[in-house]
């Protein structure tokens, strides 16, 4: 809602993308959950609905834009894209975190740290004590994991079709999990410092072409940006993308995906982890809207349609 209040629908319309708001989470499941069990039940319902809506929008040649909220929403959105475009789907995960934990590696027990693990078919693993999570929390994670696997279904994301940009807080278990995904491409903040974004986006492009990708899902976590520019998020980490780097990344990606000769196109976008309760004068929600407009082709010198 915070993102929509910053004029998302109006700005997309001005950029040439007439936009139909589909559903809010409370419309998908009216009740506010209390216990972990209720939260997980709500999550499973909302993720299943998100998967089906995203699949239907892609089938109608629409461009689904999924707003969050918790990054676990991508379990639903990308499952929908996998159902519609499994053969050629690639995912670009722009985030400070890998979100590649399984129940056996998660330090927190939070579902928002696991979407890429379940989407790429990693196994839950055997039960072990986790430093940061309580026993009950870990038990809940093992209980919900098979339900998440069921949402994703038999089609899984390929390792050589998965890239990250902006990483700076990665758990050791996630590094181990990454070794199960040969061909995946992880671009850290250090890579960005040393090699700069134009070269790195060019690398990502050639990697996508080499993998035979035809469709690109972009999952943008606002915590990829430095908390100076995006304070309104749950797990802020210092040392992120600047405001201009964030936009440059979107603009460089737009140059590729909007080129009709490009072999892969943009199939959908997540815009997630905006937390208005932590925001400062809605600047993070505003940034999310501006970022999406850049990804969809808004440039400094282009006249409005
Ligand atoms: Mn994330």
C-alpha cells in the first residue's frame, strides 16, 4: 500500500504501462495472523494465490509486478513464472542477502531467507541446532517447508539461470548451498566496487545468453540499496548501492530487456521488503516506484509518452 500511495499506478500509466491493481494480501486472506502457525497458514494461502495470479497474468501477455512486504512472496511469484515459462526462465535477485537458506542452514528460521533455496529445489536437510532461532521456530520451518515445495511444484529454477547483485551479508550455510547450484552467478558489493556496474551488467547479459534464457524475472529487494537511501526495510545492511548506482543498474537492465533484438525479455518484477513503519517520509516506497520506472525504460532525456 505504501508503494501504491507513492503513485505507482499513475507513474506506470505515464510511462506507457497501463496498470490494473489485482489483489492485496488482505483480499487474498482477510485475517491478520497471530501465531507462527497462523502466519505460515496465511503465507501458504497468499503464496499459492500469488503463484496462480502471476501465471495467469503471464499467460495473458501481461507483466506482473509483485509488491511486498516479505521477500518470501517470491516463492509464489517465481513459481507462477516457472509454471508459465519454465523452459527459459532466469532470475536476477538484487539483494544484500542471498535468501538461499534451507531449514538446516537458516540462522533465523525466517521464511524470507529461504525463497531461492526452495525455488531451486534444495533439500530441507537434517535437523540441526541453529544459533539464532528457537527450537519451536525451527520446528515450524521444517513443518512449512514441504508446503512451500508443493507450491513450487516439479519445475525448479536452474542454477545457471540464477544471479545475484548487491550481496554483502551472506551466511556460511548459504555459501555451502551455493555449491549445489553450478553455474549460478553471485555479484557482491566488492565486485561492484572493483569492476563497476556497466561491465558487470554486460557479464550478466552474456551469462544469460549463454544459458539460453528467454525470460528474465527481476526480484528487487530494497535492502540492496544503502540504508541512507532506503531506510524503510527490515534487515538493512550498510555498504549498499547508492541512489545513482541503483538507478544505473535499472537503466542498464532496461537497455537490454527493452531491445527488441535481445534474446530474453522481462517477464515480471518483485518489488519487496518495503517496511513503511521503518521508513523516513516514505522515501523508500518512493525509491521503489522510481526504480521500477527506470527498469521499465524511464530515462532522463526521454519525453513522456
Ligand atoms: Mn531479500
